[in-house]
C-alpha cells in the first residue's frame, strides 16, 4: 500500500514538473514571437493534456497494482 502511494506521488510530481517546463518554455517562445502565440498555445495545451493522461494512467496502475 505504501509503495502504491509512493508510485502515485512520483507520477503526479513528474507530471507537475513536465507541465511546468512546457508552460515556461511556451511563455518564452511567445515572448520571442508574439505573432505565433496561437500555434504555441495550442501545442502547449495538447502536450499538457497528453502528460496529464499519462500521469492519470500511472496513478491508476500504481493503485491497481497494490
């Protein structure tokens, strides 16, 4: 049970770090090229959604595998 909690926690922490890096990089890119903000924002949202999906899957697997 403890290992399942640790696994779920690591998945959530990893997802948070990944989404934070994506957001920061997107803001840097928008600051450099404001005219491309729409395309950058769309790509950022898609990437963040994929990371959230993988993190949710990892949490479910960690809790089921207990």
